């Protein structure tokens, strides 16, 4: 059976084929107007007409629709008197002392929020029944508004979905695409539940059309979609729950990084995924971190997602001079079209152009020689830009790289230092098309000693899709004091969720032996507003106290606790590629293909260039070195040693302190 992992990025679409003969990788330029065209092109080059494959795809369609405000025209139906919940929000400000913050642009257009007479109590009992005549009037009004999708968010529907189900049934019969909050997020806290449901309603029609078009073009190939929680779901499920795919590409990268890091003997990692448009970072402390608190496009999305922090810094990030005369980089990106100036069409200078000007890229062997880079074009653009602030072409390029590095360093500090972790206790695992170009520089800034660059670093997110299991998440709000509920009663509360989880994962084709069920509790001290998730095992209250102490530096075992939510994750174990043993015998690197001057510490240094395809396990050398492949380029500075382990991972080790101390 052939399996394909496909990751659509802002600049390139990565494809990775896995079969009995091993792994084959391929990159094509993305087609932003219709991402499926790049996918069809790449598949045609990886599969013959007689071959079929199981395809796992990480899509940016939902993400881009939300960020660019190009989603569906959505109507919101809510309990009468609560029409302004999304506008009011939590009354918190991300920039506390900034009085000029722009208001969040709503996803619901003016005049498309409708209150309907009904009311449930917090325990699910009916206070005011739903009036059938109101439903008919609502349907007539929605038809006149020409909406694409409807979000139904009623008060306390997590406790009893009876009114949402009745409304949903009527609206679907009337031809509307419907998202109901009790299915998307059956938990209390109206703002987060409604926001997540509205986001789903906003992106689902586009995602459904995209996946239908993709399935039609794939013919006999099966299709699954990567989720933000690190697992995959069927395309059928993704068509109705598109919000679960918002961070699918970055999540796949973390899954791949975790597997490669473990195979190479490193369980504590900071993952550094630098692509063309953005950089995604995450911290793995033996296991992948997850969170329920994420924000996409200024809107909270309360679903289980991998704990990933993103900044607008990538190879395509554009350099410019701001109104104060300072050099800035990103977050605006040149994307796939026109792309960086060195691609031949772009007219603005990017991080990729700066790396080329500094000798960090081989212009004749970009993408394994399938694409050559134009050096004259970025040099001329850099000359014009540099004249505005009195910098030479080289000084400008060095400044661009340093600014981009600082932006990415700060992102890593968010997931490490700001959460009580010392980055020096971790290895930095870099991937993405541009990750290897900047990894050692970032390690210097953070005083990290070891840098890992996987063999397939340029397409690691695509590999992560093939390493990911199928998974689904379920939750139930109970809001009970821990002292008032026994472990046996909790087992009874979990049973319906577990039964549903097993049934759903079996419908994906998994046998009982391949299914894993994980149960967890969201707990808090009485009086607190937010929870900590702990595994549901004997001694869960003691586990909560330990975790609270780790997160916040204190705990109070004598204080009463509450159980807020029950959580169940169902996992279907997939077939995965076997990674080799990290042990390898020492050997020298081959003769370099060429030598070119590359700038390190503001000085040109003759740097040998090696083709990654010719490097094998056990090879070692001292920097500098420039390692090029069909996927990416890796820079090894002079003060780093390089070794290749049996997994095929490049391991760069810093041999002397850098002159910048960690902040």
C-alpha cells in the first residue's frame, strides 16, 4: 500500500511517498488561487496511472480563509437577549496600555445575528420551550439574507442539546449548512463555545468545496485530513468540522519532530519549523504539549490543539523601511507568487534573498537543481533599499537575517522561558524549507548546544502526517466538587463518551487491537476560573496538585477542588515507517562539490558545499559547511561540529560559547 503525506504551504507544497521501497520526497510551487492544482501536479509526478494511495493532507484552506477574512457569509442564531455575546467577549485586552488597538473584525456581518425565544437552565431543564412558529419565521428571514452557513449557539446547550437539535434539523431541511455548538464544543463558557462554532461555520463551506474538488480529482485514492490535535480524520468528517483543521500543517510537523527526536535519542526538544511565510515553534518535554487555549485570527478556538506558537517570519518575509526609518522584516510575505526577488518575479527583498546575498544558498542547486536563483535581481533591490538607510548590500542582508533571527528567538522564548523552561536544557530540532539556514544562529542566541536537522527536514510536516494516528476528541461538562463525586460515578459518566469514541474510530476501519482510549479530567481549585487537564487515573486529585505546582509554583492540597470537564481521546494506530538505529560508525565526509564564500560573523569564510544525498550515517566534520538538497539548505557555522547519526539526522554541536549571553 502506498501512502502519501501532502503539506500545502504558502510557498511550496511538499509531498512524501512511503511504500515498501522506502521514502521518496517531492516539492512543487504552491498555487494559492487553487491549492488543489499543486497537489494534482505533485501526485502526477509521484504516482503512475495504475497506482493508488492513501493520502493524508494538511490543508491551509481553513486557516487562510479565517486570517484573510474570505470565509462564508454566516448567520448566528442564539438565545434571545444574548445576541451580543461575541461582541462583548471577555473584555480583556492583549495590549493593556495601548489605547489605539483596533477592534476585532467580526465574522458575523451586521444584521445577521438572530435571537430566538427559548431558554434552558444550567442543569438542562427547560425554562422556556422553543416555539415552532419562530423557527418558520427564522427560516424565511434567512432565505432573504442569502447566507451560506448558520451557526446555532443557544444558552446551556452543552447540558441539553434538545433545542439546538430541533433548530438544526429544521434549518438543514431548509437547505442551510449548519454548525451547532453542542457538537462543535459541548462545554460551558458561552463566548468560547460560540466563537469556536462561528469559526467552524465560517470556514466549513469553503473547506467542503475544496475537499469535494480534491476528492473528485483524486479518483480512487483515499483522503484523510490532518487535525490541529496531531491526529487525522476522514475527509467526510473534515467537511463538517473544518475548525479542527485550522493548525493541521504545523501540528504534523511537531508529530514528525517528536518521532525523529526520539529515534535519535533526544526526548526534550524545541521544534523550529521555518517555512516561506511563518515560523512555528513548540516545546516537547518528553511528550508533545497540548492546549485548549488557542487564538486564530483574533478569535478564540477552544479545541484540543498541539501547543504551537507562530510568528510571521519565514523565508518569504519582506524587508522594508518603516515610517521611523528603521529596517523591519515581516510579517508580510512574498508567498509563492511572485515570491522572493531571486525567484525571478518578485520586486521586494526577502529573507531568502538576504541569505542568497550572504552566500548561504547555492544559486545553481536550489531544490536539488530543479530551480536556479537569480543573484542580480535581489542585489539591485538591496542596493536601492540600502541607500534609504545608508547600508551596503551586504550590511543590509546581514541586518535582515539578524532581525528575522531575533523575531524567531523571541517566539521560542514564549514557549520556553515564559513557561518556566530553560532552553539550554533542550535540543533545537529544525525543519521546514528555511529551518536549517537559521537553526545554528538561533541556537547561538539561546545558548543551546545541540541542533538536530532531520534527513527529510524540508518535508517533515508531510512525514509527520504519515506518522500521525487517527484521533478524535470528546468532552462533557459536569461542574461538580471533587468531594461530591466518586471514582465509580466518574466511570459511569465516562462510559457514554467512551462508547461513542470506540464506535466512531471503528467506523474509520480500525480493529479493536489498534484502538487506544485516553481519559482525562479538567480540574481546578474552587473559586478559580480556568482548569488544568490531568489523566483520569487513581489519585487524580494528587496529580492535579502536582501539576498545579509545576505550572504556577504553588499548590494547596487542603483546598477544595472541582471537576469541570471530562475528556476522552480515541486513537486509531496507523501503519508507520520504521526509523533506523541512531548508532553509526565514524567516517569522513566526501569531497565537497564546490567551495563558495559564505559570511559568518560579518566575514566571508570559504565554505565547502555538500550534497545531502551523498552523505551517509557516521560521517563527521567541523564547520563551516553548506549542505544542499532537493528539499532545503543547512548552514553549519565554523564553531559547530557536524555528525550524521544512523537515523540520518544531522547533529550540529556548538563547540565554544557564543559572544551573546542569553537574556
